[in-house]
C-alpha cells in the first residue's frame, strides 16, 4: 500500500462522515477495495469522469479538513511516541529487577491497552 493510499484511508476513517454518501462510497471503493475508476463507474452506474470528480472532491474535502484539524497528524505522532515508550520500557525491564520490573510490566500493559 502506497503512502498516499495509507493517508487517504486514514483520512476517510477520521473524517469520512463529512463526505456525501456517494463520495464516501466511491472513495472507499477506490482506496479500500482498490477498484479502478471504470469498475466503480459500472457499479455506481455513472461515467468514469463522474467517479473521478467525486473522488477528487472527496480528497480535497478530507485534505482541507486535516489541514484545519490535524487529527491524523496527531494520531501518527502519538503512535511514534507510544512505540518509543514501549521500546524504552522493554529495555528498562531487561535491565532491572524487582519493583522497577513490576512497574515496567504495568506500564507496558497500559500502553498496549491504549494501542488497541
């Protein structure tokens, strides 16, 4: 999956409710199901150009919303921080024993529950 596809699917997950049902459907078929514009046009019973226009408008809406709100960016940054914390807690657990080890275990469990 390319970087653009990943970004678009994340944008759809976060902001998809802002799209019209037709935009959301075309967008999802294109990015989540990897259907071509021609395949989507056949399913939606519209022209290939109509599908393209719906997807382009949906992309613009999602990107503009992300620029204003930034939820996907914050989510991605938080994932990086949590991954780093997990690595450091695992390292701490390897280096320590007793109470510190128990605390590291507890923190690791809490981190894992947040990631799910």
